[in-house]
C-alpha cells in the first residue's frame, strides 16, 4: 500500500510537490543481484548488474575519483564471482 497524502477539504495551497524519483544508480542492480534468491531470476539480475556497471564505467571512469573507480572494479569482480558460484554461464 502506498503513502497517501491528505489535505484539508480542497486546500492544497501548502502542498509541496514530491521530489522526482532519482535515476537508478549502478549500485542498485548490483544489490538486487546479490540479494536475489530465485534461481530463475538470478541470471537476468546478474546481467543487469554487469550492464549497469559497464554503463557507469563507460560514462564516468575517466572523471571518477580513484575510490569510485575502485568501487566499480570491486563491484564487477563481485558480480563475476556471483555468476561463477551460482553456476550461471556468462
């Protein structure tokens, strides 16, 4: 069930717009893949995570800080290991 805002009868003068949903980051598909428990979905989740990491590398690897680059490398290694131990060919 979602959150429902209530306002006094017809008065929305003090209503503030909700912030736009932020764009998904590369970390989110990685987390989803790591937490996936259904074997039927795992291969797709792993591929989504690898795609998101590669997109981020292509978009910002040259401008990323050293720690950001290392995070991307670590995430890719973790997803590759997940693929290996799960038996999903990649």
